[in-house]
């Protein structure tokens, strides 16, 4: 029994760290939205439970991905992020453009949980 349990844990451990949420160079996955910071100019800053410093795109202040003012679909992205935050659900994928400073959000996915 103990050997089977240990083997099961060993096989599942590579997936366990991603399940709790983390960022890799081009996106954050399975993360909670910890902070939404909206400027009057329209720029939206997104802080997640992941480590944005890992992203290749120089997160703002080392902790924020952004949706710049005037971004097409910004209202749709924001409403998805706000829904996830208000319902305490994880964002399945927060994809950023890893070639742009500020970690500009390209898309988000929110799955049923």
C-alpha cells in the first residue's frame, strides 16, 4: 500500500506545482487574480498568484501584466478577469506577448471549475 501511494505521489508531483498556479516565460497558468489596478486613463494592471518576474516581458514593477488603454477587446478581457476574481476562480491561461515590455495580455481563458 505505501509503495503504491509513494509511486502515485511521485507520478503526480510534476503536475502538482502547475495546479497551484505559476508563470513560465510566455504565460501564467492556473493563477488567481490577486489585484486588478485600473487607471483613469484606461490602463489595467493585473497581479496574479504566480510570479510575474519569470515572464520574459518585464512585468511592470516586477508584478503586473498589463492591458494598455485603447487595447481592442480590453473590456472583454477585464470582465473575464473581474469575474474570476469575484468568484475566486483560477484563470486557466493568462497569455502575454513576451516580446513587449509590460507583459501585454493577449488573451485569457477561464474554464468551468
